[in-house]
């Protein structure tokens, strides 16, 4: 029982402590809440006071900021206007950039610039550098009489004066009879203002732009026109250069066509002439006509060359001319040497042996001449060859015959003189030269009577011999070189050919 009582008392004490703590908490909370409320009221009053001060200051600031705001607003308007001007200029510059033909460029540009400047009339005069006059190239809205006007001199009229001063000019007083009039649905009207703008590239006058407006022109319009005119000058310069290029191109094409036609005609004539010459060359069968390059490659081989040499043109064209020489001459490089002599002297002549395809040799009479180009440079050679083997054989036969005849003549114990029917000495033996002390060349081709003292006697004797075909003897004096004369015995008779015709006289002389 005692322990239970103690436990009850302890619980009461704990409960009492908790009650006291709660009462303390409630008191503190009440006091803190009251202070918080006072603080909130005080802060609220401060906020209201600050708000009132801010309103006052804001009103003062607005009063100070209004002029700045207005200035900024004006600046914004100016910037927008400037940007719009730039856009207009850029748009017109694009028009100039995409048009290369002068007529299209001016027509499109005038439309654009009239739209930008609120114009109803537009025209453009080009400055002709050659005539130094202004020529109208494009017009919108102006009287048709404008096109009938003569070209304008620099300094003449309104347009000419602006061209002379090179300054923009605005004209407000437009005469009633001016050509700058247009008929519209509201009747006959004229512009309020005209503006004349010189277009200049560097120092060069390209032309004059003329615009007319029923509304007039402001400074903004002038700014636009000033901004675009340099682009227009460049565009006109390029377009005119293009026109000149086109004209030159057409002229060159025309000239080229003429030259081409001439070349075609010339080529046809050359072909015809070449064919004719080839036909002529190939018709020559007695001569071998061969053309070569400078280094001896055969380019032409005519029919005569085929007959004489035995090679066809297909076999020889493209081959070296040295094939036509003997093996020994090829080893010695004779063809090259012949060409060098021909190039140096203008021709080369020779007689020599050549080879045929069959291996047979023939004796050739050859002439080699250089072929020159237009600059007088050697580009090849022509070889003209004739087979003279038969002539060579005949010459050899005659030579053999002459040797035989000389042997016969020298076999005589007497001096012998051979003369033709005209009395001209053809030959003699050495015994005559021993008698007269003359040389062979002193007698050959001379009249035989000149050898004797009595020329008349000799002439008469020879006539008698040839007329009567007899042999006669007589004595006379023969002329001795440096010693006067010598008395000799003469015997003479005719010489006949195989057919019995008299060919001359043989005269025997004995001391």
C-alpha cells in the first residue's frame, strides 16, 4: 500500500510541472504575437511612406525623360525612313544588276525610279562620246514629239544645260506648250515639277535622267536619286560595253563567216589545183618527181618514179629517200650531203647511179631543189630524176668510137684534118700539131681555110671535092705558129655515112 501511494504522488508532481510549462508558453506566445503585430503595422506604414516617395520621384523622372523620348522617337522615324530609302535604292540597284541590255535596263529602271519618286513622266538621254550629243533612249509619259527631236548638244536647252553643269536641277515653272505633257482620263495635264539628274561615272557624263511629277519633289526624292545615280552610271557603262561587245561579236562573226567562206573557196581551189598538179605530175612518166620532208622522208612519189624505180607510191611514201641511192652512197650519207648542198646553193645537180627495186642500176640525171615556207624557211626538197642510162650508153659508145677513131687517125703517117660540109674543123691528129706548132684548141671549131696561106684556093678545092665527090691533090703553104709558112702536099676526099650522104671531108697533109 505504501508503494502505491508514492507512485500517485509522483504523477501529480509531473502533471503539475506540465501545467506550469503550458501556462508559461501561452504567456510568452501572447507577448510575442503582440510584438509581431506591432512590427507588421510599423513596416506597413514604412512601405506606404516609401511608395508615396517613389510616386513623387517617378512623376519628376517622367517630366525629365519626355524630351529624350521624343528625340528617340524622331530618330526612330528617321532611321525607318532612311532604311526605306536604302531598300528602294537597293531594289533599283538590283534592277540594274540583272539587266545587261541597255534598252531593257533603262525601261525597267525608269519604271522603278518613277515608282520610288512618285513620278508620272520619265525619260533618259544617253551621252554619245563620239558625237558629244545627247540621244534619247527611253521615255514614259512624254509627248511623242520627244522622239522627233534632234539630238541635243551639250549646253542646249534644259537637258543640255544640266549636262554641262553636271548638277541636279528641279524646275517648277513648266511652260504650257512644253513637250512634257500627257493626255490622261482627266484631260491634258502637265507636271508640277521636273527634275533633271546628270548620271556621272567618275568624271565621265553617261547621260541625263529626266522625271516629272504632279506632286512635286522633296528632299527625300533627291536623296534617292543621288543615291541611285552612281549605280545607274555603272549599269549604263556595263550595258553599253555589252552592246559594243555584242556589236563587235556580230561583226567578228560576220568577218569570220566571210573569211570562212574565203577559206572554203580557197581550200576548194587549193584542192582542185592540187589534184590538177598531181594529175600533171603523175602524167609525166619520163621523169621521176619525188618530194621529201627536210629530213628526207618521201611525201610524193609520181607515176614516173614508179616506172623508173620499180617501187609503187604506197611502198615509198613515208620511207627515206636514201632507199633510192646505192648501198655505198647510203653508207656515206650521200642523201643528207646532197640536201645540204641544195639548201646552201639553191639547187644540186649531179649525174650518178641509182638503184631500182629489181637491183638493177640506172644512170640518173638528178636536180634537187629546196621547198620553202612563207617565212623562207626550208621545209623539204623536190627531186627530179631522169633515167639517162641509154644516153650514157650512147655517150660511152661515141667515146669508144672516138677513141677508136683517134687510134685510126694517129695510126696515119700523115697529118689528118676532119672537117664538116661547112669547112669547120671537127678533129685532127697530133701530127698536124707537130707540123704547125699549134694546140688542138687552136683549131677545133675554126674554118679550115684559115690554116693555109691561100684561103681562097682551099675554099675552091673543098667545093670541088664535095660537089664532084672526087679525091684531089695539090701543094700549098700551111701557116706555122711563130715561123711563117711551110710548103706541104695536100690530099683530100669526101667522108660519107652508111647511106652514102656526104658528111664532110678528110684532109691529109704531108711535108
